[in-house]
C-alpha cells in the first residue's frame, strides 16, 4: 500500500477544505491511477476484433479528417 504523507488545509473556520501531499507521492498516485485505467481499458477491449495495419491507418486518417472538419 502506498504511504501518503498528507497535510489537511483548514479554512478560517477551522474546517478542512484541501489536502497537501508531497509531489513525489502525487506523481506515484498518478501512475497508479493511470495504470489502473489502462488495465481496465485493456480488459474492456480484449475481445474486440483487431484491425489490420492498413485498416487501422485508414481508420486513423478518417479520425484526423473528422477532427479537421468538425
């Protein structure tokens, strides 16, 4: 488990409203979240049909064209 050294930031009424954590711990959290999301995405698409390289290029070009026109 990740150890997180957090500091609670209080407002003028002494109510918590934010948390501060060291940047290196924040970056590790970002990595964990990104890896978790990528893992879920891989699981989601593992049974999808794969495109050939040529079909993938055609599809990618259509996305680029749609972004330019849209």
